[in-house]
């Protein structure tokens, strides 16, 4: 373990030193309570924040390798398919000759309308999009699998490899459970392919779609109205075209006396004192973080306690190197409750409160699914009060806004409102736990 005097992050490059200042991801390791009461065991939160560096310019961005997979089942007829095709056209216009794109459409069968090709071949790509017509059932699993197959044709670690899935219905041909689609997402991310899922209207399975995205570290969005498709596609392509780091691996080694309790939001492996988590991609000027609850042993005012060493490795898409960042964090002890409050890190606490409140919101969703409407309502009202109190103490607009969301959720649990409300809640839960930008 490093000593408390060495809490400043250091950066190591596996490649030879670069001339000038190389673009680097920013690593910030912080404790919600860097000062704690002496003489008793207690818990706090450790946040590992990673912020993508600013790209030098659009010409220097990482090339994209994208498969657009569009549901053409019967429920997509009319304005939905029209808006989907327009959104795809607008998205294609943002690509350049270095990008690869394919277009896949599915109902009960799957068709590759545009095999993986350079985006400079715009006429052929747009012609393929124009051929999409709605009709049939929903072979969602097969559609995603075929999109991934097209991405594999040009799969390299120097590209952003992504499947973008748009669907408005339930998977009813082939594998159709959240577990099966989650397993597909888990297998794809191991290849370096993420899946973004865009659920349109009220007919899709939000658990299936969000789990597929989560397991592959893609985005997920609930789009209630087809008129918003162009906007959402633009958001998604904005993310794809601003990736600055991939294959991010975070390793936290807790000190011998410190117990890692659980990671909030993200999937992670905890084995003894070590916590390991992966993040597929980081975007320019956007932060993603890992929030770890830790149990701190009794301490003395006479001696700081080393809490953890943190190591982060990632593929730098600008320098084409594998970079390593390291940092360490320690806690001090005091006999003054006032000093504990004065020294708290409001930014870390705000993030921790959001994760705790989101977990409760997820629990309320599960209660409502079980028919326990009153229990779900009570939990949401309690959660809103908790968020409101923390918003005041931490001066947080974000927490205040989420308090309002929970109050609204509590008033929309009846049968007539639940279908739309549940999709909205799952959408927000996903964004909160994965720090998505839209």
C-alpha cells in the first residue's frame, strides 16, 4: 500500500514516452468522508472517477464500425418505420469515409440490406435503408446476432464496434428472455462489441432490452414517440463518434483492515481485498465512475489509515497505446463530528446518494411487479424524502430533480399508468447506474 503522503495519481505508459503532453484519461479517486470519527468501525464510499480527454478534432476521432439493426415487424408499420428510416439516414450523414456501416432488418426472418461497407458508399447505404418495409414477427435475438456478424467483418480494437438496435415489440421468434439476451450481450462485450438498445413505444420488453445493453456496456433509451427517433439517434452517434478510450479495467486493492462491502450500480467482482470491474468505453469530456462501499476499522487521531490502491488500464484511442493510471487514497480520524461534516466530499456523496436512491427505485419497481402497490408507493415516497433531504444538505439540483421523479413515480402505479411509467423508471435507473449521457 502507498502511504497517505502519496495520494496523487501517477501515470505510466506501456509505450515509449511521447513528446509533448499526450492525451490522457483523468483519474480521480476520492472518499465521501476523507475524515471519520476515531474509535469506531464505520462505512463510507470510495469513488473511482474516469473522465475522457478532449479529442483534438473530428478528423482525429476513432473510426466507427456500426451495424444498424431495425425491427420491421408488423407493429412498426406507418410513422414508426418512416421515422426509423429517417433517423438512420441522418445518422449515416454524420459518418465519414473511414467508418464502416451495415444495415440489418428483421421480422420473423433477418435480412442484411447493406453488408458491412465503407460509409463513403452513401448511395448504396441509403438505398438499403429505403428498402425497409414493416411486416411479420420479431426475431430480435437473430437480428442482433446478424448485426454482430456484420461488425465482426471489420472488427479491430482501433475501431468503435457497436450494434445499434431499434425495436418496438416483444421478441417472439427465437430466444426471448432477458437472461438469453443478457448472455448474448456478455459474449459480445468480450469481443469488444457493445449493443445499444432503443425501445420505441410501449410494446417492447424493457428488462430484456436494458439487460442486453448493460451486459455489453452499451446505451439504452426508452423512446415513447417516434418523432423523437432522429434526436435519439443523433445522441447515440454523438457518443459513438466521441470514444477516446476502450477496454477500461479498474482494479481496487483495499488495505488489509478495510473491507470492500459492495459496488453500487455496476457489475464487479469482489475477491478478498480486490475489486475488479470493466468499462467498455469512455467518451470525450464525460465521466464514468465506480462507486464502492467500504467498511473502515477503528482508527486513531494519531495515524491516518491507507484505504486502497487503484489501478486503471485502458486502450488510448488517440495515442494507440495501452495506458496505466494509478492512485491511492487514505482516511484521517478525528474526535470532532463537526470536522467530519466540514471535510466531506459533496461530489462523491451526491453520486453515492444517487446510486443508493436508484437501488431503492429498482426495489420499488420489483414490488409493483409483484402486485405490492402500496409497499412500492411507500418506498418511493420515502426515497423522495431521502433525496430531498440530501439535496438540501449537499446543495444538489440533481438530487432534487430525482426526488421529484420518485414522487411522480409514486403517483403513477395504477394499472392504466404502469406500462409507460415502468419503462420510464427503468430508463432512468439504467442511466443513473451507468452514468449515461442520454
